[in-house]
C-alpha cells in the first residue's frame, strides 16, 4: 500500500442509484437488499474487466481501470444486466443506475484517489440518463474506433467546480435501447433531482422563478390599480388621484422587468455560453 501521495493517469467510473432516497423511503429493507445485489453485479464485472473498486459509499460507487476500453465495456455490461433485471418491475420500483466515466489525472493517497479527474466523472454520472452512461471527451477519443457503439455528442457542458467546459458524450446501449425510457427524472424525489442538477440548470431554474414572481407581481399590481380606479370613480370622479399610486406601481414594475429580462441575454456568462455553443457546432469564423 502506498502511504504517501502520488499522481497517475487513470480511468474513473462513478455510478449512483437514480431516486435512491425515494426507494429507501418506500421500503428500506427491500431497497438495501437490492442495493447489495447490484453491488455484487458491479463487483463481478469490475473484476472481469481488471478494474478496482476504490470505494462504495451509500448508493454510490467509484472504481478505476488502467484500460479505457475495459472501463466502457464494463459499464455497458453492468447497465445491460441491471436494466434487464428491472424490466419486470414497475417504473416506480426500478432501481436503475447512472454511470459517468472520465480519463484523467488523479492524486493517490493510500488506496483512495482524489482530484479533478474524479470530480469530472462524478459530474458526468449526474448528467447521464437513468440507466445510461455519459463519458468525457478524453474517454471518447480512446474508444471511438475500438467499440461498435453509438455515441451522441451532448455538447461542452459547464459543470460545478470544474474550470473548463467538459465535452460530454452519451453512449447508446444498443442491446436494450428502450429499457430506461419509462424511468424519467419525474420519478425522482426533489432531493435527488436538486443534487443532480448542473450549475446551468440551477441558474435557468432561478431565472424562470424570477420571471414567474414578476408575472404574479404584475397581476397583483394590475388588480390593485383597477380597485383604486373603481374607488376613485365612486368617490371623487373629478380628481383622478388613483394615477399617482398606479404610476409608482408602473415604475417599480419597469425597473424589476429590466433587471430580470435582460439578465440571461447579456453579460459575460451569456457570451461564454454562446461561445461554447458555437464551438460544439464546429463553427469556423470567416477569414
């Protein structure tokens, strides 16, 4: 065992149960039993493909492979096996995994590994479809001509705590293409869904909430203004005093609207997002 700290290039596979909190809340005993069975499946295939389990924490698993091809083949075998075992269950009862794979440099401390290489694999796992696999661009470069699989480029994704956008590919499980269509993110608990959102997802969700709050505020101001108009007409029709509070409401709404609706369309974040979109499309500037 290496008691010091060293570095190496390795292939990291991260896996996690989709909707684990919901399943535990429904039936703790049954969920734990099925989790143990799934771990045995992982362990068997990881050993078969010469991998090593780094740790198993809760419903998650981290392992490493010296071969990128072996890591992807192992992930495919595991997902097909687990997905097939869940076919007879209703979508609400299925225990399906997400898997993310990255090739990266890691820190070694004892039997554990740390660093950005591991963090990227964890972010890819969160981006993967239920029952599916996402891989980084570094993994894709190594396996694209070695495995007869279909890879779909999902774009350069900005993920939490990673400085540069990560090229992300989804690997199609061609043996069972429809297996995880019934299990969607709507089946997950709000706790799991919030943990699996990317930084961009959270920003978009916040922007939509601000828009919704603005719309509710505008509706309330409109109703108050109408009520004041009715009272004004009934009590003093010769003096339109209701226009003063209505003007105050209007100015407040205009300021709030400018602050909300200009946000996502301007500034550095918008520019960086557009640059990443153009790069993902292979855009080439004119000479």
